[in-house]
């Protein structure tokens, strides 16, 4: 009888140890997933900053007022003078939402400076005064009536 009780205690302790190790394993794996997610978010931010383009999905199931959430997020990120896209989208978990892509506010100067070469800027600087000296254009003529 004493041996049966001791065996039962060992099994009980073993079950507890398995559950503790299982929980620790889950915490470790979730920490790795969180780290990978953070690395992807950092990579997205760097690319968005250098390219001037930002895309985001807004969960329509989480935000019942998806139009308000869309307006808030786009106001934080997007240049309102530039075109943007809105696309209804359902993710792999079957959640409805809206994907938006837009030009990041204030990114035009960085992207334009990176894309233009010194030869192009010099050619534009030389061509601009020559066009202006050619004479008045039709848009420049104002007639008093």
C-alpha cells in the first residue's frame, strides 16, 4: 500500500514537471515569435522610411468603426497631397479589414534626392533658364480688357 502511494506521488510530480516544462517551452517559443515579429516591424519601418511607401492592414473585426481607425492611422503616416490606395482585404484568419498604402508624409525630399543623379540635376538647372529666356509663354500673357 505504501509503495502504491509513493508511485502515485511520483506520477503526480512527473505530471506537474511536464506541465511546468511545457509552459516554459511555450513562453520560450512565444518570446522567439515576439522577437521575430519585432525584427520584421523594424525592417518594415526602415524600408518605409527609405522608400517613402507605407502599407498597413486595419482589422475590421477589431475596429467596428474601421473608417475612423483608417482616418486616424492615415493621418499619422500619410501625405494627404499624394495618391493612396484602399483595398478591402480578408487575411488568412478570415478577418475582414482594409489594406491601405500611401506615401509617407515628409518623405518626398529624401526619396527625390536619392533618385536624382548629379548629371540630371545639372541638366535640369541648365535647361530651366534657357526655357525661360525663350520668350513669354501663352500662360504668361495677360491681357487687360
